[in-house]
C-alpha cells in the first residue's frame, strides 16, 4: 500500500515497535497442511498459542488432546484461533479427510518454548480480543480449566467475520481461509468466485473499515488505558497495511498522530519493545544458557518498567518458567522506605 506523506509519517512513528502477533511468528516453518495467519487475520480475535515439545511422549499426548478439543469445541467459531508451535520437530500431519481447526508451525530450536516457559514440555499463551496477553502458563495435565479461560475471553472478541451468514453461500473456501486468519488466501480464493467473490471482498473490506473506525474512536478516547491504546495503534497499522484505501483511514491516521505525544502509550510501547527484545535474545540462546539469560532480561524489564504491560509479561514468564528471584520493584520499594 502506498501512503501519502502525512499518513506514512504518522505510521512510521509506531510501526517500529509494532508486533504482528502476541508471539513472534516470523522465522517459523509453517506446515504444508496449515494456512498462515496474517496480522489483520488475527485482529480482534482470542488467540491460544500452544508451544509443545513434540519430541517427548507427554508433549505428543498434549498435542492430540488439545487438537481434539480445539476441533470439537470451536469448529468454525471465528472468535478464537488456535496456533500450534511444535518445538524441536514437525507436528503430526493430518489425514486429508480430517478437519483440524488450528494453524501449525515448527520451531526447530525450541527457543520460543524456553522464552515463555523455561524447561516446560508445553506452554499456553492466551490473548484476548484486544490483543493483550492475559495468561502465560505451563500446559496443565487437564485442559478443561484452560479452555474455560479461553472461552471467558470471547466477550472481548470482535473478528472481521462475526457471522458467516452475511457472506455469499458459495464462498466457503474463502471463509475457511478467514477462519484460519489467512487474509491473503481468502482474497486469492475470492478472485476465483466471480460476482460472489467480489461481494465477499466488499463485505470483508466493510468489516475491516468498521474495525478501523472503532479503533480510531478508542484511540481518541483519553479514558482508554494506555496499553489498550497502544495495542489499538498496532492493530490499526496492520489493518491499513492489508486493506488499502479504507474510508476510515483518514480518521485513523488523525487519531494516531494525536496520540504521538502520549507519554503513557510511549512507556507501554517501550516496555513491550523491551520484552520483544528479550524474546529475540532467547531465540539466539541455547538451552544451557537459557535460565541465566532469562533472569537477566526479566529482572531488567521488571525493574525498568514497573506497572506496565512489559512488566506483567515478564512476571508471567517468570512464573511459567519457575524462576526464583525477588521482584526488583519490591526491592526498590523497600529501599525507598528505608530512606
């Protein structure tokens, strides 16, 4: 998408710190039997990221248990998308006649699992409809509570496809691509469907415009929490990148420019950027050195950004990884009280 100068300038202020997903999905090997979600395809959806060591027997059992429940519980529910990241090896490949309602990738190094849950055999990261990570935990033996947590987030979801009945009947292939968050494939599928495909594309653009307009109003609302406004900015840039020429673009750009000087958003973005730097550092760190690198980074994030989204992410990773160190903010408070 080619943007006019003022638009490009406003977006560049924030694009450097924007992340496409709660868990970085770049440098993963997407499986041949899976589609690839795009940032706009993930927008305003509850996301459940399963990081599973599939070289271990318990990890493989978790794979089949979660896969079955994801398929049985959610089917074509667009409010939620399951994302499997198989650690150290390829996940099992589904039979052509099977339905599988999640997307799958491989992380050969296992570094994502170590970054989010240390030496665990499996981890679950849950993201609400605002794009905010609300849980990072080791995968439980019984998944019922985990699925209840996922479902409790449904009220926050507002996906582009909230009702399949609003689309032409013959667009099931394109709708299936949207179920998996694959906007590129959905457009490609629609181009093969003639008038029905054109109608499908128009409805999808209308839905994207509605989402952009809602986020622009949220961003302009000073009562919205800084972290929610930061996540809205990220989502807006992603939607405008994948859906060019939306009528709500001008209002969205104006809202982004107006928020450029907001110190609360800037602090939240800086804390989130530092957390993403931590994940990148862990992607480059072997298993033996992992715990030491984790401690150094997590302590640094928590000490530098108390009370922020980055702090909360670091705290959840600490708990999931079962790391033992004192909260640096508590230490700082104690020292301040003594003075």
